[in-house]
C-alpha cells in the first residue's frame, strides 16, 4: 500500500491515533498534493512492472470495500479471514490483550535498532533445502514469512521523511552529544554512531528513512497462542533479532496496518536507517498458487502439502520465461525421477498429449499396460527389445501411402546416418542423389503394387535400376561425387542376410513415424 500523508501526521505518536479523534483526513491534503502523489505512484508502478519480475495492478473499489455479495480486503482484514466474511465480529481492546471475535492477537515488533542484528542481507541460505554443493536462497525475512507455521500477518513499513531535515537534526544531535561527552562515555559513543550514519549518507548518497516491522499472529485457543508466541520469538531469533512481545501498542499497530490506513502509524515505533537495509526486511516469497492455464500437472506445495495445479509447458512460453519446452529432471538414485516422470506422462496423456518414451529400465511398462488395457489396445503400445524379438520398424511403410516432404527427408537422413560415420562430411551431391533415388523408388512403389515397401526393396532398386540409370546419363557421375558402390557395401548389413537385416524390414508394418 502506498499512502500519502503530511509532515505533522508522520510525527504523531500512538496517543494521537484516529482511534482517539473524529476527523480522519488531514486538513493539509489538497487537490494539488493528490495529483502529485498519483503521478509518483504511476511512475513507481511503471518502474516495478518494467523489471519483468513483479507485476503491480491497482485494486478496484469493490476489491477494497467489497460489494453486497463479496467481502473486500478491509472487511477480511478486520475479521482476520481470507475467505468470505459472513458475520461481523466484535473488536475488544483491553489492557491484557486484543481480541477479534474468538481470535486472540499477539504482536511482536522490530521498532528499535537495539533489537536488530549487526548486519542484514537480501537473502540467506535455507539449510533444510540446501546441500554441500547447492544453495537454496530465501529472503532474509523468510523465517517470519512462509516459514512461520501459524496464521499471521507480517507488516513492513518504510516511512520516507524529509531526508535533508533528518540529516540536519542528526548533525545537531551529534554536536550536543559531543558537548556532553565529558559527563558520560555513552554520549561520545552515541556521537560516533551518529557520525558513522551521517558519513554513510553523504558518502554513498543514501536516503534516510524510518522503518518498522511487526508480526501479528492469532489463535482462538489460549494454549496454542502460547506456542505461537514461542514460534514467532524463535523465528525472529534465527534472523539475529531480539524478540520483543508488544502488548501496549497492539491496538494502534493493528489499526495502522488496516489497508490504506498506514498514515496512522505511531512514529515512536520506528527506527532510522537507509532504504537499502530497510527493504532487506521485506519477504520475497509468496504462497504457491494454482496456475490459471488449463494444461498442466497436479503437484503439492512442499511446505504445507496442499495440492496445486502447475503448468511447466505452455505458461512459461507465453510469459517469455523460456523459449522451448525442454525439461531436465535431476536427482540421485532413489529420489523419485521415474515416479515423477510417470506422474507427468500420465497427466499429459490424459490431457490428449502425444507421448513417445524411450526407456532403458522398463520404468514405464506398468503405465503403458494400464493405458493399453483401459483403451482396449488403441494406446499404450509398448515396443521392447529381446534377442528373440529384436526391435524393428519400416520407414518405407505408411498407412495411407502418402509420402510428404518431411517424411522423405526423414528417410534420407536415416540412410545418410547409417552410411556415413560421424566425421565424414555429406556433400550436396550425395544428399541430392540419395533424395532423387528415394523419390524415384517411391514413385515406382506407388505404380507397382507388387513391390513390398521395405529397405530390402529399396536396396535392390539402388543396386539394379538406379545404378543403370546413373550409368546412362549424358553427364557422368564420378565416384568421388557419389560412390554408389560404397553406399551399397556399407548398407549391405541391413539387407536380407546381413547382421541387422531385421532392423528396417519389419514384417508387422509398424509405422513409428505415425505413432
């Protein structure tokens, strides 16, 4: 929430909250100030959106205050509920505790530099999901964000004052401390700290701001609330902070955190710092949310175990995160790579995706049999290699007898791969001649139904007819351009009687290109 207020209002303490007075809007706020504020907000929105990492959009009036049938964000906040609010609840403010309906609040604050760690950073290593060779980095404030396992709101404030006025006041305070240094050593030490702050501000052109963070947790059970207090204190301690359980200012801080009411923040609860350290206290993680894409797979949030719908194929392409759909599944033995792939493949198949798996460990035979039985043999076809039944196919066979350019090219590429070794260069003449031979053979096969479409027939065509056709051409073809004898000798092992004569001459007419 971006909130515009006045200089005087920024200095007001908790005893001057709108909880204690009638008029809410400051008199100093006029039309001109509002226009300038809106221009600043629009510029801020444009800068954030241009980064591509975060997208901001302005909430509508209905989303803020609600309608007759739906609850707005203010109504949900006032009842501490993320769902639809069907019943208004009393707010009880007493010296002991604050209560909203049955929910009892406990509040921990970071409002004094004495409570903060000596150093802050943008992110920290999360040990539970890190290994010796890899880091899982989470934001510095993640222990009080998603890693805090209770109902809570984490509020962060950055209050931008008049920078020059702040520094001038610190200069004056430093001089006073210096004058009183003989009376108390703490005065001279404080003077040194103020000097360091001023030196940082002037040396690096840093903006002086005030900051405040608080964790507002609740429960309707007193015993559970005691456990929550300990949890919040423990998580703050892991950040290097001193946990401070605040009971006095709980109502005013709850009131100030109401959406749009940040200007009612009590000034005495903030500490001075710079913008850079202040934003280190922001949480960068959000709850996992189901993708809006209709295509995807079911996964679970690993922190809570809640099921979510995730699109790792189409949505990343549309958002420009990646330019292809390749996936790389990495993990040690027994970590669940095959289990995940089975899960992925099954869900993709059920969403009408075409799936071709090349498997060396029979990890997907069970899934194939399941689909095969369910579809009565139409899908889930499993080809496997054994000595008695070696895997084979027939690139020259099609169900409809149609050979388009793509299929011709794929057959030509297959033949060139079998003929040439990896370091041999394929010339344009060799590629062209083989393509011409293939076209002639296919034309002959279409006109003569007695020709069995297989590699044996193509080999005999090359050996007998195409060799004669080459010899009778007016422009001779030399061996160095296209050595048909070398081609026939190399591919002899795939012809009838050769070592691999089964590979390209499937009798079952298996059309792998169509499958």
